[in-house]
């Protein structure tokens, strides 16, 4: 286990970066041109990013980024 001390401004920046990356993945998962193997890797990456996001973001923001079941079952 590792610990990390960050300032509030740094925490907000991490939240912003994680949100941006997760939004991009969610957008790409809906693209029918992307191969299902690539989408599976994207879903794994999303899970990791979401896990990090839950550590730095308040619960009400995390709820907005729970991956839709429909998106998870596709591919």
C-alpha cells in the first residue's frame, strides 16, 4: 500500500484528468467502428481509472461515472 499527500488544487486536477479520460473512453465505447477486442481493453482501463477516481472524488460525482450496464455488455 502506498500513501500520497497532495494539495486540494492537485486533487481537483487529478479529478479533472480522470473525468476527461473516462469521458473519452465512454464516447469511444459507443463507436461501432472499434473492434470488440480493443473495447475490452478500454473497459479494463476504465475500471482502473474509475477505481482511482473513487479515491479522490466525492460520492455524488462518482455516481455519474458508473459505467452503464448496456455499454459493459456490448462487444
